[in-house]
C-alpha cells in the first residue's frame, strides 16, 4: 500500500499519524513482552541492536563518572557478532569458558569478573544459549555482574524460546535486542530487511538512541544508530500485526511449540545422532546441536550431510556454528508435524547412507551430493548407485522434488584466496 510504503522517513509527524500509532503500540508491546521500561525501534538488525544496547550501557557508565569501565565479558558460545559489537562500542572483550553441558562455566566467570571488577562494563549473554540450553544459573550470573558494577546485555536472538514464559527482566538483564525478523514474523535471512530493536531497563531509558532530524530516544540520547528515526518502519507493520492477531495466549503458544518442535526432532533422531548439549533434565531449548564429527571415521564430513539434504528437499540447518563439525537445528514454531517428520525421515535415511560409507570412498551418495537434474538426466551414469537413490531417496521427494541447480562450489577457497578480476590498466591504454 503506497500510504505505508511510499512515505518519507522524515515526513512531519502530523502527516504520519497512522504510523505513529503502530510504532508507539509496537514499542509498548515489546516493552511489556521483555519486562523492561522502554524500547527503541531504530536498529536495523540484530547486530546493530547489539551495538545500540552496548552504547546505552557505555553512556550509562559515563553518566556516573565510570569512564574507565570498558571490559565486556562474553561466553565462548556467543554469536560471532557479540565480540564485534563490543569492540565497535569501544570495549575490550574477555572470553569466558562453557562447561560440558553447554552452560557458562561459573568458576571461570567468577574468576574473570573478580579480575576485572573495577573496569567491568557488561556481560553479553544469549538466553537460552546458542548451545540450545537454558542457563540454569542465569540469575546467579546476572547478580554476579551487578554486584561488580556491570550491566547485563542479553542477546535476544533466541527470544522465541522466552515470549510468554519468561523474559529478560525476570532473569536480571538490563538491555536486550529482539530480532523482529525471526521471533516476530518478519522474514529471516536473505539479506533483510531486518529490525533489531532494543528494550532497556529503567536506568537505561534516558540513553535510548536519538535522531538529529526527528526527536526520538531518551533525554540523554546516544547518537543515531541508523539513518531513519524508527529504522525499517515499513516491516514493523508485520510484527505489529503478528502480535495483535496472536495476543498473549497465541504468542505464548508459539513459544511452547518452538520448544516442543525442537525436542520432538531430538527424540526422533535419538540413537541415530548425538545431541551435543542438553539441560539438566535432558531437554533441548528451541534448538539443538547434532554432533557430526564421529562420522569422520566413515569419511563423511558435516558438509556432505548438508549437501545431501538438498537431494531430500531441504536447505541444511546451520553448519559448524557454534561448534565446528556440527549441525544446529532450529525448527521454530512455524513448521507443522508433517514437515518435521519429513525432515527427520531424511536425517534417518542419511544416517543409513553414512553407515554404508567408508573412509577413502569418495564415490558415494554423500560425497557426490547434491545430484542435479543435469546429472540425473545425462545419457551417461557411472555412479555405483541408482538414479532413483540419488534423486528420489524417499517417496515424499517424488511428490514435490526440488532440483539443485549446481553441485558444489569450492567452499571457502574464494574467501581465503582473493583473486583480482579487475581489467588491467594496460587494456585501457591500448583502447
């Protein structure tokens, strides 16, 4: 609709009253969901939200005369953007260990906090963690940071396992970002558009980001984080509609289903794949990490599994993050039971293919995956398995086949071996 899509971000406020209603109500809803006191919709991504949140913490410390507080403690399990954001915010990163269950190592954390007590600015913690577990000591962790004068930044990437059941304020955080392009229905991935608003506790409200053209933020606002006063305001309409239509009960049910879906996959794959981390009760949170490293004895790498999934009609889950050689599976609340079963059937079938593989065998279903239409329809077929096994490994694939258009690129070779494709200046001279 042009009334929403074609409006200039700096149009006079009185000419965009509908937008103002939506943005104010969305801010109020997100503030209530997180248990905090204020929200800024300005950041355009989760990473930008991290930066904004840390800058409010920095401004808070400076307002109290604690200019020297510049240490940010980050667990080894954190998203890679966390340390990058901390450095951009002018902080020094100190990494703390995780234990065998995927939780923050409390002994190591205590030691690091005490060493850096005088200069501690913040802890960045993802809850539930990127390892797919709810930190059982989370309240002790946040209290420890507060006792030493720091603030707690909660990475809200996994908020879809919290909404309606708990919130960042309950666990003792001071600021969090939310990925509206994940938990709140804006499409996730593909380069955007993203919205990564920050929600803050009362003491940080005065420092919410401002704008030099249209007044936003707090009384002592930090400088603008993105160009527009309310960031990617157009796509905020999606999250607004999502929250209003679901309501409190629907949002809570979405969280429950996200957790249920992950644990359903975990149980169905039990005995076939090992889950790297689980909580004290043997459950995953909203995601789990499948350990693929033991399959190296069969000559199979995690990349081979990821490529083979394409033949079964699936884009692979996250590969080798946060642990190398693993798959991190996060079904969210959006997948129904039939789709979960198709995925589990594919993974179980792939496990059987792994068992038939052997080290040194480079001509098998996994190593040759994905199988393109060009390969399967070629007059020549010299592989030691059938075309049906390659392209239609399970009955459901034949009903709705996705054909990969290419086989494999050379992974990260191009990133590590830069090649200049610029036309030599001599050619211009000859012309």
